[in-house]
């Protein structure tokens, strides 16, 4: 049995947008729009110099990567992103039903470290929350 073809960025963006169409979660809707714009190569032009970061890093997350991508985080639709341990932890913590798998050259225990850290990390950890939220 052959491996399923990896979905294109546009297919992923469309899937996320369709799932969140009726959402009242501003952060989720914002993420869906970001994915669509990225897939269409129409992201807003940034005036800052961006340092390359892993695909799991959210653009609003100011934290740098903790190293090279070592794991893949998958959502419930088998859509995923490679990430460093830090950003993979934050991504996994922000997903319902997400899973994490080590990349072939990952250090021993990378996926379990991400899994354990995500269990104690707040979803959308990079977002500053005010009092009462």
C-alpha cells in the first residue's frame, strides 16, 4: 500500500477554512485566513527582517526556534507541520486531538518531550491574555 500524497498548502488552507467557517473564535479565524493567504502567496508584506523559522511556528509568536525541526505535529485530518521542539509544543497544545511523531533524524525522545510539554502549555501560548480571560 503506497503512501498517500501530501496535501498542497492550498488544500490544507481550504480544509482549515471550511472547518472554521462557523467559528466565533477570532484566533482560529485569523489562523485560517493566514493559511489561505500563505497558500495563495499573498501574505502581507512585512517591514521587519524575518529570520527563518520552522513551519510549526505561528507568525504572531515572537519566540525563536529552539533548534531544527525534529518532529511532525498532525491534526485530526492528518495535516501537519514539521517543528522544533518549542514551536511543535505550542502547536500541539493549540490543537484538539493533535499527535506528534519524530522525524527520522530526531534526537532520542524528542516526540515524547513535545507531547509532555504540550500537556502543560496553554493553547496559543504566545497570545497575551488580559485579566478575566
